[in-house]
């Protein structure tokens, strides 16, 4: 309690790591918390104990795709690093656009070492035949089976520590009670600024536990996630060698299938398609899909359509008053719903995937569905503290909470939508902007 930190960062996933690094480089004293352990470099990612960390759902099932460890969900990330195009921002009603995020995008691409792969010739042929824009994957090169792990860049994290709520007065947080999972005790942390990077559902829980009043009435209400349609194409041929195929062999993106000027559709967002292959069945752990003895003579291509949803009143996150977790907090409650427009989006995504699959497949191939876009929970939650220009928005365009002037939301909670493609680079660009705004506040209040 005696230490007054410049900034308290809740969460050591990718957004939290970027924020901590930025603030420390600007000379600020930072304390960073994470609920999970620090894993060894070769350690397996543990399953979340759902008895200790429960959540409930209303209206349908929901797969909360989460990792409780330093590094967060980046430990499962494939390293896709595409910027959102201007059409995504404008079509989906964001309060900023590609131009405003361009400096942060560029800094992150350099920081992460983003490179562009080589587009396979068969994808060029498909693009020409179907009139699609297919581009090579942009991302972070990693060894087969690994991902970029920001825990490598998080040298100082207080692990096994849970932020319970924000204690505040006169629109400023002064203390954050935290629960130590090892000692099962509560202690107090003081900081001049608080940056929340705990994930859209966890960040929502912290804010809802903090009694923020009418200025935070929309917390949890703009909940969105991607819809994902998944297929695998099994072809009766051995997979090609990785040599000479670039940093991401066989990986590509079919850019948004919904563009300005097209026939009007009932959904405002768009969708893109990620391609990966052909690869061995073993690399995808799907050897059982091939006939016995044919595993090495069968290759697979993954086809994922990623659809952008919009906020609807029936889909949101609040707290379940009847259930608590091991810290004594109320557990999150996810209200699941899909609109009629999203049902049409799901149909269009499936149709587009099958169209690409048919164009890719050689004679004797099989196309197998494995992901239903109307199965909630794609792991790209967003919107629960959506940014906006008006006072009704939970945060401003740099993630500062309107209810408390020294709190920032620097994770995907602040993104109005999850976009029409992989959102990690955009989420980190927002985190970088939030960190700079928090630093400006700290430097101004110190003067």
C-alpha cells in the first residue's frame, strides 16, 4: 500500500505487454498483473479450470476461448498481421479510420517483425477464375507449431494476481484491491493511472464490479465476436515441400467479399477467408480423416471465413448474481444471440468457402465442414467498452474511460467490431495509442 505506481496494467496478454513496454520506455514506473503463471518456453498451455473460473450463458452455448497465463491468447495465435482497410472502418461505423491508425500500425509491424509471404500459384489461378482478391499472408514468421509469445517481452509481471475492482473518488481511481491466488489474501495497489488489458469479458467484469454509475451504463452492451465458417479440403496427393514457398507456405487471405457498390446485403460488415495449405494431415492433427494407410499420400487445405458482426441489443455481457468464482467475485454471464442478418451472413460465408474449395480441389478430393458460423465463441471478442465520439460511448477514441479520467481500456473491449479479418494487429494498434494517451496524462499531471 505504501508504493504509489505511475501505472497499473491489468493483464499480460499481447495488449498488456505492448502497453507496459511503451510506458516503461517513457520512464514510468509500472506494475503489471496477470491471473496466470509464467510458462516455461517449452511448456504446454494449461486448460482453464472451469470449476475455479466459471461463467454462465443465456440464450445458447458460448465457447470462451481463453488462456490464463502470461502471454494470454497470443500463445495460441497464428501470427496473422493484416491491417483493417478503410472500407472496414467506414462500413462498420468506427469513430476513426485507417489513416489515424497508420502510425501505430507501422510501429507495430516494425516492432513485431512483420513480413509478407509468397503467394502460391494455385491461389493466383483461383483468384483469376473466381474474380477474387487473394494476397499472401502478412505476419510474424515462426517455427512450425509455434506462435509469437509476448511473455518473452514481459520481464516483470506479478503472476497469480487478480484485480477485483476499481476503487474511486471524484472520477479518479485511487486503489485497486487485488487477490493473491497463492495466499488467498486481498491487498491494495495504488496507481496514478490504470490500464485494463484483461480481455473484453474480464475487463467488463472489473468495471461492472466497480459501481461506475450512469456514465458506464453501456459497459458490456456492445459485445461482438467473429463468426467463423471452417472447411478442410482433403486431396489425394502428397503435400509439397516447404522449401522455396516463403515465410508462410500456402497461407493467404481472400480479402473482403463485401465491397462498396455491391448488391445490398442485410448485414453491415464483411468477411474474409484465410487459407492454409496444402499441408500434412499430421500438422493439423487430422490423420483420422484419411483412409488407413493413406495419411502420407493425402494433403489438407484449411479454409476459414471470418465474418464481422455488429452490436445488437440481445447480445451482451453482464454478471450472474447467483454464482461466484474462487475470488468471491460474481462470474461473467454471456447473453448469446444472432440476428436474421447474421444468419444470412453465415449462409454467404459457407457459400464463399465452398466456392473456393471447389476451385482448389483436384479430382478425388473431399470437402469436410468443421466450423459452424452460428456456433458462438470464435475467440475474437470485442465491443464491450466500445469507443465513440459521443458521451454515451464507454471510451473515447484512445480508450480512455469516460466514467473515470485516469483509466484506459487498451484491449479489444474498446473496438466497436472485430473487423472483417484477423483483429490482433488492430487491437495492438489501439493498445499503443492508449499507452501514449496514458503517458501524456501521467506526464501532464506530474508537471
